C-alpha cells in the first residue's frame, strides 16, 4: 500500500515551546542495543593452511583454540563455532564458520555447493522463524552470515578457477571481502601487480564484492580510500615479539620481522578497521536488507506469493493467501471427487469379481450336483441289477436243494 498523499499534505512543522524529552531516543536505542548485545557471523573460505584461524585470533585479539583441519576429506565440511566476547560494556556473540577441506579435493567442481547450502540454510531458518504465528525474533539467535572473508592463495599469478566460481555463486548471498593470505611470502612490487590482476579478473567475470559504503559523510572519505586497497594483503600471527618497548604480534624470520599491525608491512590494520571498527553494522544491515530480502523474495515466490497477479496488478498478501486457500480447497475437493470416483470404480470392480466368483461357484455346485445325481443313479442301477440277480439265483438254489433231498 503506497503513501496517502492526503495524509502527507496535512503534515505541518511545529515548534516546541519547551523541552519534551524525545531527543533522548538515540540514547534509548543505544542503551537497549547494548543491553541486548550484538551478533556478528563470519564465514572464512580458503584452502587449508592459508592461516584462516590465525587471522581470526589476530583480528579479535584472543585465542579461539581451533583444531587443525585434515587435508584428506572427500568433501567440503563447514564447522561453525560461536563465542561470547565482551569489550568494555559491549557484548558480542561472534560465530566463525570455517570451510574444512575446501580446495583439497582432486575434483573441485562442486566445492562451492556446501558453502551455498550453508548460507541458504541460515536464511531458511530465519525465514521459518519469521513466518511463525508466535515469533521470537528478539531472542532468536541470528545465524545469517554477515561477511565472507575469501582467502586468496598468494601465488602472484591471479585467481584460480575455484575462486572465481565460488565468489560468483556467493556474491548475491553474502558480503564478500577478498583478502590475500600470507602476504609476507611475496614482494611489495609483486603484491601490487597481484592486487590489480585480482580486481581485473573479478570485474571481467562479473563478481561483485562488498564495497565499503560512501553515502555516510562520517565514513565516506576513509571508506573511499579503503575501497582502493581491496583485496587486503594480510598477515596473521599468534606470536609476540618485542619491538621497542612494546610486544607486537609479529612473524619472526631469519631476514627480519614482519609486524602484523605495521601498515607498511601488510593491510591487517586496514582490514580490522573496515571489518570491525567502521562497517560491521553496515554489513549486518546489508545482510538483512539486501541478501536476506532477495532470498526471502525467491522463497515466497516459490510458495506462490507475489506482489502482483498474473495481469501485473498489485495484490495484497491477504488476497494471495485467500486465493491460495481457495485453490487449496478446490484441489482438496477435486482430490476428494477423484478418490470417490476411484472408490466407486473399485467397488463396482469388486462387485463384478464377486458376482463372477458367485457364478463360478454356482456352476461348480450344479456340476457337483449333477455328478452326484449321476453317481446316485448308477448306484441305484447297480443295486437293482444285484437284486434281480439275487431273485434269479434264489429259485435255482431252492430247486437244487429239493432235488438233493429226494
């Protein structure tokens, strides 16, 4: 239903004669949000051994104590773990999902399917909660994926086919941020060429990655600058090395030390700034307002719901629901009629079978009766013949006995 122009025309701007208090609404919203806590879900995609777990430890400055992944899995498995984090008075329920065995199979053609199925399953779970009569969305644990960190192998030669195929399948379902893993294994000159080649290949193949928003003046400048640094070349580490008077996350090599949080060494700080400190809420909003809405639209259309009818005229949800109920009742009535007709046909067939069986039984009975009559007649004839023979024999025996007496 569109806006009512008459109502809009009646809106007037008024001045307050004194303080009312609704200027505290932003504070109320902040307090309520802090009280409820926040949810953020990260999907890490990349081949085994690219440092996904180490980077997560570095980003959130903790140890998630993840177990090493095997290299011999026949298919890709997704493992999600949820953690409760707190910084100051802000609580964050963080879910990290890892793609175990991704890229380890000889045939990598279907590697993306498990990932797509996982993302869709989280959307479906939220949709089913949303469609319930008694919903509990305020307490529901939202497991929808807010960002996908796609780890690119630092080959320096461009993206692999599996990278392009997977990101293309996911770019309408999740916010994708491509990152070059273990960036300390290639030189700075090669790294810049590698970044340019990755961006070129993504554009040529129509892969849409997440763009840091530039419509908010407070972050427009920094986000515009950071968009030019994607894909981020990152290094993670669980080791701390003393640099000056501070202990810094670093990787120690014979030729020197790579500092994780040194922006001249890698883009780790830029990634953390964009992912956590600046755009986390935007990713949550885009997940709900763009990716989930697209999934919801497709699923409702599959269920038979639409905003327009067959003539492209606007139709309300209630009208669609009533139409579906009517169609469903008609279908039930049709099925009932078909079942009734089928029942009548089967009853008639059974009656015909019973009549045929009865006819056969009567025929058998008549035959048995006839056979019995004939047998009885034969027995009577034999009996009569025996009696006649007895009558002939008795006078002869009497005569013979008389002659013997004489």
